[in-house]
């Protein structure tokens, strides 16, 4: 009898252990880990905002979804990242969409010159004027769920020569790529295509007379050693990055977790906007300390600069119905503001 009782107790113990093991595996099986690559190094200004996004995704989904961050080249080459995202080879990506205008015409809508004057403008345009919905509609056609834009801070002309009027740019060689290069060309300069890593040497050697780039790089990339001027207002205030998920990942998530991830993305957007404003003021102070001249264009010249680049808007509006709607939103916004 004792032997039978011992066997029964042992059997129940095994059964309970099996149930516990099953439950642990069930919890593990319901956890989705998304491999997410940033196009920017860990030292970049976007990183704190990505880390907030990662933290909040896990928090708001109660651990059911986790984001694992990877840095440039760790999963795929940066130039292949967008294609890898479309195919589901990676689950998420943070990048500047300006590099993919040839694939997604609407991506150019994030880099229209003078489209917003500060972070408050771009947040209002995206969240309250329907711009975010347009970006999501556009990216959905390419197998991508667009989560949110992130401010990368002011992006504009950093030069070795002074610019007080539009004519001062005539013939000057400015490092600028793609859509930004077209903007620079309309301002009268000659756009030069160079990798970001070659800008310092190009400025130092006089291969280019200036760059159109994020202003924080004056300190971060030590451009203060090889430039003398910053022209304000910057052309892109702020320049935008974005966070996206592969539709192959997004479509597997529950409605509750989708809502949670959207919430986490919006909080990252808001933090990025605030952080960029603070960082831009810090960059301004740094420039003054290093003797970099900050030239503020007078109102009449700002108007001329804006008018000079208007063909970018006309060209963009012709690319698709969504592009035309992007231009309409921006034009309506500024008409309401009396600009």
C-alpha cells in the first residue's frame, strides 16, 4: 500500500511539474521579439528616443512584445535595410526616408524645404493634420507599417563662406544628396554627392564649400574645425528620421499590442521633438563658444529662399495622389498661420 501511495505521489508531482513547464513555455511562446536595426550609430541623437520606444513597447504590451536593438550593419547593410524590412528579414528599422524617395515617392514629403519651422509645427502637421495617416498609407503599399517620425534636430547650411542673400550661394559647392541636393541647386549652389564620412575631409581640403547637414554634427563630427558659418533659419527644422515595422511582423500582433506599440511610438515622437529643441539650443551655444558665425537671414531673404525652392513642392505633388495631398496639408497649414 505504501509503495502504491508513493507511486501515486510521484506521479502527481511529475504531472504538476509538467503543467508548470507547459505554462512557462506557453508564456514564452506568446512573447514576440522584434529585431530592429537603426541606420545610425549608438552615439547618434536618435538613440535615446529609440531606447524609450523599446522600453515602452515592453511595458505597454506587458512583455508580450520586445524590441531588440541592433546598430548599423549588425543585421544587414544599411543600404539594404529598407528592402530587408519589406521582405521581413528584419522586423523594424529607424532611418531617414529621404534615402528611399526613388522607392517611396511620398518619403520626399518628410524633406520638403521649410515645411516646418520648429518641432511644434511638425508634430501638429503629423498628429493633427493627417500627415501621419498619409505616411502610413504610403508605406503600407510597400509592406511596411510606418510608426512615427522622430526629430533629428535642425538640418541646414554649414559653410566656409558667409551667406547674407540668395546670390551668395551662386556656384558654391555644397554637399547634398538626392532631394536635398535638388533644394540646394534651386538655391543656386552646385550639389556635390559625397558619403557622410567624407564630409570633414572635403571641407578641410576645399573640395566643397559647405554641407547641408544636421547642425549637431558641428560638434559631434568636429566640423567646427573646418567651417566658419551656420545659416539660419535651417532649411529643415527639424530634419526627420522615422521608425517602422515590417508588415509581416505588424500583421501578427494583436489589436491590443498594436495600440500599445503605437502609443510607445508617439511618446518617442514627443520626446524626440523636445530633445531636438534642447539640443539645437545647445548647438547654438557651442557654435558661439567655438567662434562659428551664426548668420540669421533677414525676413525679405527668407521669403526669397522659400520662393526659390517652391519647384520642389510642385514636382513632389505630381508624383502621386498622396504626394499631392501632402503638399495640400502643408500649404493649408501655412495659409492658416499667415505665412
